[in-house]
């Protein structure tokens, strides 16, 4: 009985299944044995039921293989991702796809190329490849290629690939046009020259698609050769030093140590060129010097004089070398000892520097000769007056003597304020006849009636300065007592030897990173061109120097202040400084002026403090928590912490207070000062020319 019941149940189950295969929602299904087929359409949708009214379950592409389970009307029943699904039968063909795709290698042409998970820009990006990257093409779909790149695969536009293998090459023509397109009708981007190195990424007819430095374009293959340019045989020659002192480095970079110092007119033998450096030998030594300070012929010195009203003597051959050495005036005499381009290397008194050649005239200044006085016209002889009788002189008991002032006793004094103006007359409304640096020795030769203005002589230039800006004791300019010493620098200092800075006793350096926008609401910020280089040098040459940075502040409202902080952070991150864990302190430099433009006129201490707070808050929100503020002592007291100020606490305070004006030791203020910039005319090993010097009282450096 049990066996009989089991048989009946099996028959009923078989019939039920057979009936289900014949009907599905009233439609007849033609059952057949499963077989392999492929899709003939570019793309076709897969549905959960036999009709477009059903929900889509995916997409198949041309030549995709499928397993067919049966048909329903014009729809084909298939196995799709482990489930029964349907596709339109018109796009299904029994068998295997014709001409299976043969994979090949190709190379990426654009700078960057997005690889997507399907053949359309509508689909998400799975990876990015870059110019010259090698990929494997494993299939085609319309105008897209399916590629494998590393461990991932996806789709890219076929036109962004080339089977051309990139290679290094060089220019063989004296001049070669790099164009925007593969035709002489396209504009010229740049001229290339003999032996210029480049990389070839693709070829279009007789044109190569190349990259030269950071520039890409098209150039004729006729003038490009695969490989590296041949090294020309260098012919040694003699040269002469054209600058006062010239460091000789062990390798062609300021990163390397100084092995010797050459002086102006020293003769060397140039034995090679590496970038902007020449390899030289002199005596038994050799090393590298900057080529611009050498001349093939010995420079014969000659005399010139200034033929403009005022002329700056700079630290280098240009206007971007920071504060001038001194200011010259019309008819000042100079001796020229060298020339770099349109700049003379000159000496005036005890000062050396560079002046614009076009602002001088060869020879000596003309002597000013007074015009001869005209002879007086003879007047008619007067009628003689009658001679009065002689009267006897009264007898005087005492003889009165004229009062003769005592002669002024000259003495030596020192300029106590950096870039101090010297006036033609004893008033600041008078003409400026010279500008002198801090600690410059001058001779005091007189004074005005009030005694507040002293007349001085500086190498023949005479004028008046306020007596408060002179100091007769040179020892007052010595560095104040402190816990640590350091410097703050910008691109004006040029090439810096940070290892020499450390060996000179400095333990911290504060580098200028950037400046705010010059006008309200503007985003035209500035960055210091040497900042990233200096950061790298400190890390490599002197890792024991504490690295800090500062931004010159320009914002006049809180919105601009926050934006300025974001720009500062972007410059820090470009140099590899991502937060306060990778740097010492980040300072904000808030001063009264930049050049001759007053930055903060009309800004109250309250508004100023709110602007500074907005800047600092933005810095903190981005991970920079070790923050400081720089200013001049007077400006800080008047404009930052003056009446109504709401400046937040916790900022490291760094003030400029120069020794010529305030010789007290230590903090010397009614508030805690963490750092004191005590001179802007200091000198230190590792830096050519003057530099700002600082002392630390905080013990945080």
C-alpha cells in the first residue's frame, strides 16, 4: 500500500511540473533542451519576465554568451546570474560568438584616463590610469574598449588608447616647433632645440605626440630621434669671479656644503656645466659655483655715478632680492667691479651690491661751478658832505667781548633703526637724501637749534636724523640673552645653507609660506617661491632645526580671513605639511604696511582681533593647532590689543622690537612675549646678506 501511494504521488508531481512548463501566466512555453547562444545586439536589457512591462534585471552586450532554457512568444528564457530571466529573442543567436576577440597591449594617451565599469560615461569610475600606462585590451563594445589594468578591468574610449609604445627621445634640429595639433596649420606652443629631451607617446602619420617638461603637443618625427642625446665634449676655459664672495659647493646645489670661498676677480678653470652651475678648478681644489657669477674675460673696474634722483643698491642682480643694501642719490660715485646682464656689481664707500646700469653714467659727476658775479655798474660820485668836527670818545671802564659759540665736537654713532631715512633739513617733511641700515656707523657733525635733530655724515652724504635713532654704544646691538636663537626668512634670502645655520648656533627657522589677497574679496593670493624648496632643504640638511612657517595677513573681514587661512593650509600641504604634527608653529604676520600700501586703515582693534580669530579658528578646524601671531611692538599694542580687542588667548606671541630702539634684556613688556625679532639687519653663516634674527623665551622651540 505504501509503495502504491508513493508511485501515485510521483506521477502527480511530474504532471504538475510538466503543466508548469507549458503555461506561465497564460502563455505557452516551448520547452527544449538547454543550449548555448550569444547576443547579437550592441546592448539589450534582461527582464524578470517575458515582456518590457517587467522590471529590468541587467544588461547584456554584443557577443556575450548565454544559456537558453526555452522560449515564450518572442522572448527567450535564459539563465542569468543564477536566476531565470528573459531577453528579446530577436537578439539571440544559437552557437558561439564569431571571431573571438584576441587581446593586445595598448598605452594610455591622455594625462589621466578614467576606467569605468561599463561602456558609457554614465557608469561609475573604477580606476584612473595615466599617460603612458600599459593596459591589455580584452574586448570591444561600440566605441569603447574593455581593458585590464593591474588587477582590475573596465571600459575606456578606444580613441584614448594607442598600440604605440612610449619611448624617450631628443631633438635633432636647431629649432623645432611644438604644435597644438598634428599639422603645420596648428598654432605653435613652444620652440624646441637641439638635444632637448622629450617623451614620445603616440604617432599620427608623420607626427609624434610628445611631452616636453610639463608641456604636451605634436612635432614632426623627422627631427626626433629615439634615445638620449650625445654628450658634447666639453672644452675647458678660464673665467673670472664677478661677485664679492662666491661659495664653492661640493655638488651643483645649495644643498651641499661649501668647500671654499672665491673672491671678486679670482681666476678659475671651468671644466664642465651642470644646469645653472659650473664645475671649476683653482689651485688644488675643485667644486661647483653658479655660472652667472663668472665671466670669460677679466672685468676691468671703472667709475660711474648715479644719474637719477634715487637708486637702490640691491643684494643681487635684480629687484627681487629683498630689502636694498642702501639707497643712493644723484651724483653718488661708484666703482664697477662686475656686470650681470643689465646690472653692475658696485662698491660705494664700504657697501657692495648691484645697481641698474641704465641708472648710472660712466665717469665722475660734473662739478657745480657758480656763475661769476656781474661787475657792478659804477654809480655817480656823491657830493661830498661837510666834515663834522671830531668829538672825543667817552672813556669806558670795561671793554665788551663778542660771544663766540664753542665748535661742535664730532663723534661716531650707529643707526639704531633699520632703513632709517636721512633728511636734507631737520624735519621729516624734508627731502630724503639717504636711507641707512641698522648699525651703520656715521659721523655726527652738528645739530639743530632744538637739539632733537643731529646732522650726520655717511661717506660724503650729509643730512639730519632724529637723535632718538642714533646709538653711540655698539654693544647695545649684541643679541639679547635668550633660551634659543633662530632666523626668519623668505625667498629674498636666495640660496640658504641650513646646515651652516644650525652650526652657527641657531635652533629654529621660520619660513614665509604665503600672503593674503591684496584687495577685499579677492582670491589673488601669493605664495613664496622658495617655501617648498626651503622645507625640503631643512628636512634633508638640518633636521634638528625646528621648522616653522608664517603667512603675511591682508584680510579686512572675517570671511576673507577664513579664506586666507585655507590658502595658507593649501601651500603648507603642497610642501608636505598636513597638520601640526609635521611642523613646529604656524604664525600669522599682521603688520601695518606692505610697501607703501596701508593695509588696515579704518580697522578697529576689535575688528582686527575678530579677523585674526577667524583665521586661527579655520586653521584649528583643519588640524593646525600650534598657532602664533607676529607683529611690531607698537602696532600690536595700538591696533591688535587696543581698546575693544577680543583677541583669543593661547597664541604664541612673536614681536619685532629692534635693539637700536630698545636695548633691554629679556621680555621687557607688560605682557608675556614668546619670541623677539631683535634685528632685521643681522648676519649669520649660511645666508648671504642681511636677515631677520630672533630669540626665544618660550622654550617651545
